[in-house]
């Protein structure tokens, strides 16, 4: 006689609870286009057990759109924001205590059926169990933060002027790339950039500067009045020709390929 013991795989749910309230009621609607080829997020090891990561509501389009609607009872009359989700992939390196989460998501404004690029998060975040014992929980919060940060940034950032048809959204990087100055200049212009548009045109904000502590660590961005800017109004900065992007874990150096700049990784 054979006995079989079945145990349910543990699950860590990604909950979208952070506030994404549009403080100035600029946005009329938020729509998610889920273009992921792989909907399974992946698993990580926690206390020698496999833990699967899932969104609390796996109908992600409805989940995100309801999140916006619930946080924004008073809506604006102008901007229809569209999120294009291309990838969320979580990988676990067995017996190493290491894991990584790759997220690629972009935002656009929809104007009369044409899409105008606003911003993008494209990064691989590394996790180390020695630094973050509960990796599943930390990954869950990190993904929620990536979503909420991009959404709130998109409320205020100015879109690029290049129109993209909905049928061409899958090819937006190539279309936008043809009209972006920062891809062709020999060296980036030093300074602070409030949004992707100013970075793409290489037009830093006059009078804004990077504030550092005595050890040289960046602690924020200040304006002409010497006041710290909210993260909602900062894209990043360029120093000595190197670009640094503001992410949920601080400013990280950006790398470049033929499609643009992106953040390689951060370690949590």
C-alpha cells in the first residue's frame, strides 16, 4: 500500500493597496493593457519551501483599473492614461538565497486613439535572503511600489509628442527612439530632469540641483528655492555624463542599449 501526502504550495499575494490618488484631479481614466507573453509570475524559496507569487486578483486589468477608480472618486476631464505591461518575471536561484524580479511597464496618454509615451520602468531587482529574510513579502511590496510610483509619476510628467497607433504599441520603443535626442548625442547634459520628456530632449531644469550628504550620498533634489522636491516630480539627473534614474529604492545608474536607457538592477 502506498501513501501519498499532498501539500498545497504556499502563495504570496501582491496587493495593490498603496495610494495612487491624483491630488490635482488631472486624470480622467486609467487603463491597463496586459501584453505579457507569460502570465505566471514565478516562485521563490522561503524557509525551504516554494512560494508562488500572484496578484490578489489575477484579472490584472480589472484589478489595476479598480484600484485607480477606488482611489480617485473625483476624476479629471482631460487625460486618459494607459499602462502597457510587457513583463513581470520572478526567478529564484536554488540553494543560493538569491532571487530577482524583472518588471517592464510603460505609460502613455491616449488622445483620440493615438498614444503618446510618458514614462517607463524597465529594471531587474535583485534580492538577497541574508539582507531580506522574507523575500516573497519584499518582492510583493516592491512590485506594488513599482506600479504605484509609475502611475503617480505619469499624472504629472509631460508626454512625448510622437503619436503611436494602438496597433503599433508593441513597437513603441523603435518609434519613440527615432525622435529622442538623448540616444544620439555624444554626451548627456549634466543636470536635473523632472520628467522623461525633458531627459529625452536633453533639457535639464535650470536652478535645480542634486543634494548630497557629507559622504557624497544623494539625499534628494532641490529646486531654486532650496526646497526638496517630491519624488513625484523627479525623473533623475545626469552627473559627469552618467544618467541616474529615481527608482523605489533610490537613484540608480542607468545603462544604455539601442532602445534607450534602463536600470540594470538594485539589491534589496
